[in-house]
C-alpha cells in the first residue's frame, strides 16, 4: 500500500524535473560604454550584453546627444553571440544616452538606458 502513495509524488517530481527552465526577460548585464562612464570623443564601439538570447533584428539602439543634435537610431551590426548588440558612433563632447529596446526569446520586449559622458577634446601638445 505504501508504494501506491509514493507513485503520485514520484510522477510529480519527474514532471517538474523534465520541464524546461522558464525564460526570463532580457536584462542588460554589461555595456560599453558603462553606465555613467566617461569616454574620449571620437569613434566608439558600442556593445550591450544581456542575460539571455535576444532577437537583434527586432531590437534597436537610439543615441541621444547634446542639443542641437537630434536622437539617432544606430545601425546594429551582426554578432555571432546571441546575447549581444553591437553598434558604433562618432561622438562629440557632452552628455549622451543610449536607449535600447530588445525582444527576448521569451517574446517580451524590455527597454533601458545607458547614460554616459563624452569628455572634452584635449588640445594637442605643442
């Protein structure tokens, strides 16, 4: 009789163990530039790394630069790693903000910002 009581519990455990892990929303775990970093003026390689796979084709990065510049949508370049977005921009001194929006493999869209500063250009040494 005790074997009949254990059987349902074993079936429940087997079902839980066989279930795939729940997918999570994409969360930014690392960025270049880093949040609130100061970077030199000029060309900048932008890398955003997330905690899960993302659909780069349905994701976007927008750069907001100091006025009078208008926000610009950056072209995302292909990456062999499914958890990253790459882009590039040439930046002038001032406060900037990267606004990102990604579609995660769980089907949810997440958004966020990466504020950073571009340092003033240093004059050339005489």
